[in-house]
C-alpha cells in the first residue's frame, strides 16, 4: 500500500521536483517523516491527521512512513501538507486510484479543519514543474492568481481537502482557472514626476539615470524632496516585460510578500530599507537563506535614505552584488542564488546637521564632523554611483506654484527610446545598458568627437578629477548622447555630464579652497 | 631665531613656563621682587615665596620642584629642539601693540621669524564662510598684504586660513602674515592645515601664549582672540553670524581700542547678520575695498612709503577703482560670449543663484543650461559651490 504524489520544493528561486511517498504497513501505530524535513514539514503530521479526520476520512492506525524524495535535499515549509494527506488517503485506498493522482502537482498547507491555506513560492514551483512536463496543478485558492499566468498549465484552485478528493473521484468540484494574460499597460504608478515642483536639475539627472541604468546619489538639505524624487523613479523606468515581471514575482513569491495581491508584479519594485538594516536583511540570509532587500528590488529601485548612516560593512557588502547582478547566499543548511539587478538611489544630507551649503539655514557642523560624515562612504562605493546630484532647496514659490512638471509618461517615452538604442548597440556584449559598461568597453563604445575630447581634458585640468570620475563621466555622457539619439558623444554631452560629476571636488575633496 | 637669552630673560621665561598663560598672575608673582625674576627663582629654590605672590598651593609645589638650573636648561633645550623661540612681555622684541593691552600674554612662544610688523591687520570671520566670504577674505588679505600690511589671523577653518593664504599670495611682502594659535605653537590644529602652517612658518610667524604641547581646548580660543586683536591696528570682519566667536574678537578689539572694519553682507544671509549689525550700530567701519582700511593708517609703514610722493588726491582715485568689488566684469570679452552665457552672466551679476533659479530665470532647457554652466565654469567666469549655487 504505497502511494506516490508529485510535489515541488524550492532552492533560492529555482524549484526541484519532490516525490511524496506514503507507505502504510502493519505494525505498531507510528508516523515517521523522512527525507530531510524541517520543523514545519515534521509538524505536518498533526495538521494532516486532523484535516483527514475532519474531512470525514479515517487516519490509518498503522505504521505510516512518509518519504520526501530526493532524500538528500532539504524540504522546507508547509507546502507538503496537501500531498502527504492525498498520499495517505491513496495509500489507505480511501480515494480510488485515478490517473489524476499521477498527473497532478499538489501544493498547499492544510488547516486542521481541512481547508487549504496559501504558501509562499508557488510561482517558481509551477514554472519549474512546467519545465519538467507537469501540466496540471492543484493548489490553494489563495495562490491561484500567481500560478494562472503560466500558459499551458491547468490550474485547479481548491478551498478544502474534500473538494480535492471529490475531484479526484471524478466529480467536477474544481474548475480550471482561466489563464491570465499580463499587460504592462495596466500599470498605475503611485507617483508621478509631474507632481515634483522645481528640482529641474535633479529630475533631469533621474531621467539620465533611468535611461542608462545608472546609480544615483542625491545630496540635499532636509526637505528638499530627495525621497519624493526617488519614489517617483520607478514611474520613468521602462515598462516591465513579461519575463522581468515573472522574475520579480518569483522573488516576491519566495519571500512571501505576494500573498493577497493580484498575483503578478505589475510595477517595478521600490524598496527603501531603514538605515538600521542589517547586512543579512539587505543582502539576504537567515537560516533559510531568504532573499534580501537587494533581491526584492530586482529590476526596480533600491532607495537607501540617509546613506552614510548605514553600517559600513553593510554598504561594502552591496558592492559585489551591484557588480554581478546576482547574490549567492551561503548558510550552513542552505545555499541560494538570487538575482539582484537594481538601480541604487542613495540619498544623504551634505553634513550631519543637514544645512551645509544652505542659504537660509546655518550649518552647525565643524569641518571635522563634515569630513567624518562624508568619509563613511568609501571611494569604491562612490565609484559605483555614476550621477551625483545636488538638490536645491525648495522655496515657497516652488511649493505654491500651480504649474505641473512634465508627466512621467513623457519622460518614460524618452527613456525607452534611449534604452532600445543601448540594447541594440550592446547585443553582442551581453549587457543591456550603459551603466554596465566595463572600462574596456567604454573604449569601444564611448567615442568622443574632437570637441568633447578637448572639453574632457579641460575638465581634468581644472576640476582635478580622479581616474574613477573619468569612466563615470564617459558613461553618463554616453547616456546623454543616447537620449539625444546621437551616435557620437559631443562636447555638450560631456559638458552636461560634468555637472553631475562627483561631489568629490566639493564635498569629498578639500573643502577649504 | 633667537635661542640664546640674557640671564634675566632666562628667569623671566622660566617663570612663564611654570606659571603658564595668565597675565595677572605673572605680574603679581613678580611684584614682591620688584620685577626681578632671578630673585623670584632664588626664593623659590629656598621654598620661601612670600604669600603676596598669590600663588595657589598646588602650583607652588610645582614651582618649587621646577626651581632648578637643570629644569630651566631642559626647557630651553626643548624649545631649541622644536625650533621655538620665546618672548617675555618684558623683553624689547615683544610686539609693541600687544604690550599695550590690558592683559598681554606674559610669554609668547613663536615659530618662524616674528618681526615688528608695520601695519598689522587682523582678519576674522566665520569658520564656514559662504562663497562670497571666501572670495572676500582672500581678496582683502591679498590686497592688504600687497600694500604692506601684515595679516593676523587664527589659522582655524574658514576665513582664518583663507586670509592667511591670501596674505601669502602677496609675494613682494616679506612678512605677510602672523597666525595666532589656540594651542601650543608646535601643534597643528586643525591637523589638515599642515600645509598652510608650513608656508606661514617659512614667510611669517606662528605664535601662541600656550606652552608648547598644549592641545587645543574650546576655552582657549577666546583667549587667543584677544591676541589677534591685540597684535593688530585694526580688525576686519569678513562674515560673522549673529552669535559667533568672531564677535568675541570684535569685543576684544573694541576694548583694546582697535579699529573694526566690516564687510557688508546680504540682509537675508545668516552668515552676515553679525557684520551687518556691527555696521548698523556704528561699531565697525563700512568697508568695500582694501583702500578703506589703508586710508585710516596713512603715514604708517609701507602705505606711507607708497603714498608719500604722490598727491593727496591720488589714493581717492585708486579707491574708486577698487571700490566696486562686485561689479568686476570684462565688458569686451563678454561681447564675444555666446548668448546663453551672456544671459547667465547678467543674472549672476545680481547675486548668486541656485540651479533651479537659473533654470527658471533663463528659460533654458536643463541639458543646455547644464552644458553652458560647465563651459562657464571652465573658462573661470563662474564658480559652483555646495548646494549647487552658482556665483561669479
């Protein structure tokens, strides 16, 4: 009396097939779960027992062994409740053998009364199962939305165990979920650039950053609108493609933040962890190697407000994932790789009190305090922030003015155009946008005309730019040229890029003169 | 550098070493001995100082312990080692202006070559000046030093060190600046002023009333300020907020009967509230050019040499030339500039503007404005300062 039920497990955002085997034999009544179960899986015994009884079935008073194969991979979570319950019912012949038992993938947590509860990570599991030839999935109603975006998979959403057993018995208690189609046009952004008053320079910088995928550093006095600008940036990033949305949803699904939503990410994520965040929460970690903020911000914006207040090692830990676009988290019991391609928007005050450079308020910081504050951001980190923008103070006239700025949709149009130029140009390089250019590639792709060359030389002489500022200016000039549709980088592109250069010469450098 | 001292001088300095700064205590200690430091020394050796000296018990112990030839020799050797000379208030080389004040430091420690400056002018101001303050401090220091003045400043952040730099830029002046420290002369505080410190030591002098090795303390700076004003004939205030340490120097200067000059600032500028108030109350003379200061001291020092053969009216004319500080433009070259640059120049001529304000006032597109500003920055017609504020 053996039954085999198909289910699925997760490692990072990739899934692996799990075969749930239930074996009921004569002997002293006992219940064993084997196959590297974690605590939640081991506890499933009690849930399964109660759910089976409360659904009107018998729980076998025999020796029960449940094996989760492959036995060498760790199984986590409550997702195996349903397959175990079905497996036991099949092994004790309380449900008749049916081809559906072999075909279907079973996922879901059971409540004691037999109702089904949603579980995290459904989307990557279903995608994985589809890849392995499974075409039918039975899962909790709560998870139906995210799974039904996968074309070619029949999704049956159930409320409780009873419905499933009836369905397996041939009754039409469950109906196939309608396959949903994903439409990027339906996105409604919560913030719009039109609502930002003034800040023309910063808005332009945000546009450039969005167009070239550059990381952005906003410096400004408190209340100058750094946070508002950052929050609006997702609205000018190119619309999500289905593949991107799928990947974002996968991560959200694993992190368990998807429950109760429409099922599929429609907006680019915007994450703004507090500056007290630990390295593990930012990068990912925990005993189960869960995705961190940088992965949750995948294809979106990671906004770090009060940048210098973050712990130094936390910021330094960001550097490697920023470079690679993925992060691998290793723990004693788990090892997961999560994608982490985010646009970093960092915001900071110019000094601890915030008023340095302000024309209306007095800065109370000593020079030493200011240099210590700024010194918390390392050179290599600064190196990765291509555009540095100083936000002007917002005056009363700006706030009170009725005139609306350019709407995000118009800016997004330009960004899209610039991005498609870049995709075309970097087809053979395996990168997507200018920010990813390596120094070797800048030589090939950032071709300056004569005037631009001269201007850049002049910039070096008079601004004392560092070598790292050089590549940065080149990349940003490239994006500005792309926004204008120019193949070559011209003098005025470089000239504009220089305005968004490093604050190095002003803040990070010698502030005396 | 003077490192060999007369016998009497050695005892005077020794007393300064053991008593530390404080003019009153020094005088009071010497009074019972008729000002003879050697007698004081001998009495201290015998542990028999009269109570009229007014020295506290714990200090007395220290004096007794240090009243030996060996100790004194050690002190002078140490000074020599660090290249520091010492000046007692009773020595003839002591700056004559400083000697006049109510509480002159009993002993001055000095690095570099302290000379009797003909026209010492103090320049004080905010530690975090605006771009305007920076420019003015530099410019006035340079112009005054070129006219023969010696700039006295505090070698702290901001106006202090900018003034010293400005003075050092006057290459013809062979004693352009004195820096007065609020710590021992061998200490560089703030530490990143090291390069300026070295430059001043080569061409000017660095002085302090504190024993070498004394670390800076907040309470020392007001004490230092009285030396800055005491050394100077006049004190120029570049930028000062309403309540600032700069105004302590001004108070000292007024008490010591020194002239105070102040640069006008914008009404809404917090960093100019102090200077504007000084001008309003009549405590300071309105100053818009170096000539405004120099004309007060006609007949002194190089200002005299320069102007003596000339007619009386000439300096007035010169004043008119340098007076309109802000309106310094090059009309000829301006004609050749592109239209956008001229537009921006005209706006900035009325005062500094932020990027957003420029954007609104010029009506130029952001990319165009960005690149135009860069070009102007490079050609040196315009400067950008923190907060993305542009000024000429």
